[in-house]
């Protein structure tokens, strides 16, 4: 059966090349896509070609691009390489785009993922000209069945002047029923409480809505999501995953967590995936998740019968796991719900449900400030993503990283973080392969002693202790958070000058 069953919209089917004639240089374009899932597959490539032709004629061609989160080489990659992206928000993880941002060609507005939709509604980014949204089907009445992510699609469809739809039949038709799109969003002062009390509760509709008169083109595709493989767990990530699971056990034994824990959030990356895998082999049962991304490890937990309910905004699966999911999609129905990212990452709900948040980091300083985004204070890696939405509002948060990077020449525990995404006031538990530092309820100096002792690599531990001791000695009247300002960032400087911290 055709995936485009709406009579009005079926008359609008065109090629991607024809579709992109509706996008003009200078436009603000909102595309679907979140962590390599549910992004348009053909239109971005055709847009890149169009821009290259314009550049070949010495004509200017550039756009602002808004998405849900990171996408894929067929979207961020081709557009960055073609030099089309003037401004990009709210999250990315593409190598070509990272180069464009770090070389100053693309302006990057790195925002909390729960904020991007409301900031677009507030008008902070200017009017949205075009939405390009992937869906898995169009129903006879014109309602849209989303695909493997919801992200910001609802907001882009509502705000944009014109809409281009990509209908991707690679996604199973059985995606219908996996989504919950909330249409009650109001701007202040008209906001109402979100009545969401457990991860699988429905508060919206299974479909995205679009005004059919705004749709200028419908493009048919049959192409997979990005579906990158995960690294096999190494000793370090297994050790970190063990520390997290042991810590959760400890919290249960002290009656600070129920036996089936609280809803889990797990960030992207190999360590987060390893933690989920570790839970599969643990005694914990009846788990739930209120998260943004479903990685392989969460599907493993569902398959093992340990995880009964997952709310997210997107998948981020390996090719093997995506194929398995697509084949057995019916068996996951009623256990997974995909929501808009303004709801999956909503502070109100994260606080109410009491989430356990587990996210990666680049570095942390001895006082607990966490850098999730920048190398040596200046070079962006990915972005803050949802880590701030979850960490600040969580019942319990973990920041996890190997204690060193780049084969040991960089310490992930430093005197002073070279960039701060999560302040010392937000951080609860730091985890490296060396151990766990529970910072809850501690003063800055007590935190510093614990972080150095429990988390730093032995090769850097004594030097950190020496820095701290001298900072304490140097500030008889500044004992709250003692620093040696001239030395605070000297480890980073030393790395830049000598290739070693
Ligand atoms: O680079 O592969 O070139 O060697 O950073 O590091 O250790 O493989 O860890 O994949 O878990 O990513 C913080 C980047 C960790 C991620 C970060 C280099 C390291 C490597 C990756 P190479 P690892 P991970 C939900 C939550 C922010 C967004 C977020 C992230 C590369 O977790 O982007 O949490 N978080 N979102 O070598 C120099 C250091 C370094 C360093 C690591 N101190 N100095 N380089 N690296 N530490 C998801 C969403 O929001 C969508």
C-alpha cells in the first residue's frame, strides 16, 4: 500500500531536486532528525548540489539550519562540506560541521535541547521559512506518522511558512502508535502544568499535524538511518559501568532509591551504552527509562525483560540493532513512546519523576565543574545536548569519563575546567575507571579531596593534590574554593605548548 494516502498531498510528489527550488539563500530551515534518526535523506544532498552550483557561478548561497539534534553525513556532512551552513542549532556531532564551526565559518548556537522549541516560539532565532521533515507515512486525512525520532518536528511544522515532507519507506509502517506528540504547548503567561506522571503516559496524539496548504513538495525515499556501530566495551568502560551499577546498589541498600530504581536517562556514547549493558546482567528488574535517546543497551534491557517502559525522543541504534528492531517492531509496541524533545527533556517532568541521569563528560575540575563540550577551552566537540536538561533537574546525576584522554597525555580531572557546562552546584557523582566521587552534600574543599583521591589517574593525582594544597595555603582568607589563578589553566597551556598536560 502507498505510504502517501492523502489525496491532496499525493499530488505534490516531486524529486528532491525539484523540492529544493523552494529553499532560497538566506532562509531559516528547520529539519527533522535527532542523533542520526528520522532526518531527511535526500533533500539535504540536493540542496548541497544546488548551493555548489550557485557558488560555482560566484553567487552567495547559505542558510540557517535548525534540527532536533545531531543528524548524519547525508545532512550535516554534505551541507557543511558545501559551505551552506551560516548558522546551526541546537546540537551536532558531524566531523565536517565541527570543522566548519571551529574554523569560524559556521556560527553554532549550542542550546539545551529542551529549550530550542520554546526559543524558536519566543522568536529568539527569527522566523522559520521552511520545514523539511521525514515521516514514515501520510494518512488519508493528512496526519503524519513520524519515523524514528520526533525531536523538534512538531514545532518546525507549526512555525514554518512552507513544508517539504520526505516519506521514507525504509521505516516500518508499524511505527504508527509509537509516538505521543503534545499539542498543548503554550507560551508564558498561559502555560499549564504537564500532567505526565509516568514514562508511558500519553498526553498527546500519535501523529504530527501539518496544514496541507503549506506543503510545497513531497519526496519519496527508501534509505536507512545513520546507525553507527558501538565500540566493543573495553576494560575502562566496563570498570566505569561497574562503578555506576555498584553505586546504584549502594543507594538502594541505604533506602535512597527503590529496588527498581527511578526512571533512567542515558546519554549517547559508548560508556552510556556499556552502563545499560551492565544493568542487563544485574539483579535490577522492573526498570523504566525517561530519556532522550534509545541506544542498543536499552533494547537489550527490554529484551532481557528488565526494562518495561521507555519514553524518549529518538533512537540511536547500530545497524544490526536497527534491523532487529524493524523486524520485531510489534513486540516493542506499548513499551516505547517517542515524544517531542521539549517533552522528553522537560525540566518539570524530569524533576517530578526523579530521573537518574548518566552522561559523558570531557573533563571535570577538582571542585566538580564539568565540561561536556570543549577541548582546551576553545574547540567544540559536539554540544551540551540534553545533558544540562537532565543533570540539573535529575534526582541523581552521574558524569562519566575515562580519567585520561589521548593515550594518557591529557588528564580528565584538572585544577580548573577550561569550559563549564555543568557547574559544581549541579554535579552529584563523578565516575572514572579509577572510582566514584559522590559529591552530594559536600563543601568545595571536601569535594576536591574526594575527586582527586577517587577519580584522578595515578599519573596526575599527586600533582592535583599539590595544586590543591598550595591553593589552600596561599589563601588564608579564601578557604571556600581556593585557586591559584595563574596556575588554574596551566595544565591546558602546557598541553598546547608541549603536547602533554
Ligand atoms: O575523541 O575519538 O578523536 O579520540 O572526545 O570521547 O571518551 O570516546 O567518550 O563518546 O562518551 O563522548 C563528552 C564528547 C564524550 C559526549 C562526550 C575526546 C576523546 C574522543 C569522545 P577521539 P570518548 P564519548 C545525551 C547527552 C555532551 C552531550 C551529552 C558528549 C572524543 O558524551 O558529546 O552529554 N557529551 N548529551 O579522545 C581532549 C579531553 C577529552 C577529549 C574526551 N579531556 N581532552 N579530548 N576527548 N575527553 C545525548 C544528546 O544530547 C543528543
